[in-house]
C-alpha cells in the first residue's frame, strides 16, 4: 500500500500556520498576560492547576465533564499531538486532506502515516468504508495501525462533518481497536451554530477519545502558544495521560507563565472574551462567504465554509488557464496565487492532498486590514464588507480569479 511521500509536502519549516484572527488584541487578555509577566515560578509540565481547572470548566460547559487529572496543557497543539503519537505508538491514520501540522509529528517520530479519503460533502473525518479498507491493507502488509486523528470542524476544508458520518466512522475505528484523537481547535468558530450541528466524538465515546484544542483557534493570538487535551475517563486514559506527561516533561514543553495566565482567563470565558469571539466568528463568516462566492463565480470549486477562518478551493476547472501561466501543480499554484493575491495561499500538498491536485487554502484574515487602525475599524463596523479597505481587498481577490476563467 502506498504511503504518503513526505517529499511531496514541502519542507516542514515552511508549513502554513493556523489562520490568524486578524483583529486587534483583546485589551483584557493583554492586561492578564502583562500582570503575570513578573511571576517568578515556571508552569509545571502539563499545566498549572488554575489552567487545568479552567480547561475542565470549558469542557464542562460543552457537555464533556472533565476532572483535573484527565487534562493536560502544552505550548501548542503540535506538542500535544507529538506526545500522544509517541505514547500510543504504531502507525497513524489521517483524513485526506488534513491540518498541515498533523503529519510532521508522526514523521518526526519515524512513524508511518496513511491518509484515508474523506466523503465528498466534507473533510476532516474519513469515509468509514475507506477507513476499514485502509486498516485491512496496512495489517496485510505487516503494519500496526493504532491512532486515528480527525477533526469534525475541519482545517483545511472549513466544513463540519455531519453527526451520522462521525458516528459511522467512530464505529469503524472502534471496531478496529484504534484510539481516536479529536482535534477541536475550530469547534467554537461555527459560522451558524443554529444551522450546523457539531458533535464531538468524545460525546459519543468518552472512554475512547482524546480531545485536543489549540487555543489559537478561538481565543489566543498564535504568538502565545497554548493548547489543552482531555483524556478518556477510564483506566486507559490515566495511563495515556501519564505517558504524555512523561514526553512533555522530557521535551521541556511547558506553557509560558504569562501565556498560562492568559489562557486560563480566556478558558473561563468572561464576557469580554465571549463577546470578542462572537464578533470575530460573525466577521470571518461574512468574509469567508464573500470569498467563496468570488472563487465559485470564477469557475473554481469549493465547499461552503461552515467554520474557521479559511476556505479550501479546488482550481481544477481552471487548469487550462493556469497552465498558460506555468501552473501545473499545487506548489506552483501556491507560488502563483501568493504573489498574485498578496496573501498566503498554501497548496493542498501541504494538507495531505496529492501534489498534482490544484488545491489551495485561503485564509480570511488578510481581508480585514493591514494596519491596527483598519482592523479596529472592522470590529466596530455595522457591515464590515462595506468598509473601503475590505471591499477593495475582496474586489481585487475576485478580479484575480476572474482573470483565470
């Protein structure tokens, strides 16, 4: 069975970061971080009691009761996934496409990685039949599949997997004895919570799923790395948490003291944090919808974005026009569009798709402004799409794609 070719993904150090918020830093968060900057004591590996208690409260409010001894914090989700992969062992299964930072963790440990196709209507969760076939083939070739990572609210496709698909995939994974890691970084960024149902795998099988959330998704700027993990409530969860803590300790992977204070404050979800998150989600949803219209109008393909600050475009219908501009694969599409749009457009090969597919992830934060004044203006605008700098950015974006028709 063909394994993913790591050389087709480009250098790891050039991998795309999470789509940023593109908004001014919340003053209350900055004040908490500043107040903790002079604290002389380091946060222990796994997180401070205050941070872990705040994480437990965050999950409790989302229907996932959690005790402190089932939670861990780390400086970013990549560190958590690296520790989980090391602790669980075996081969790793990932949906195709998937978040750009998932695969490097397994590769760094020398683990084999296998991508599994996702259904046409969404990304982030493998098709259950494709998952069973992939597991069968791996084992037939002497492999040892143990870990499946999935993402109900997905990066890069910005889709939300329907509950029935999540349930079927989990049944298939559990039947094969796989441990599930659910990346829920984007669960709090649903564009229309009343129209989109998000069901965490941990709500279905709390004893078999580990949840990971990078706080750069809902709350913190990417320069303040912090992430939390929730472990299963059974005995296996205890052992897994202990092994993960061993790895984090060996790596010296501690959340910085000021960042831990800001993370705990954000996870408690005071009014200022909740209001900013709600405003940011509405704002990015409007911009994502406008960018999606521009891409589809130009003839490209893209699923409607339902969560996050991005969309995933398939430029295959524009292949002929792109070929005349020297673009024949995802890396060339990334280079061409990044230069043409003046914004990052990482190719699909960075997310596990084949290099020959003309797919790119487009983030919405560049549309919000290039200066602090413009970003502050977006926050206060009744209709941000009517602001001159946002309207201009979207017009130029649409024109760039129209030229490829």
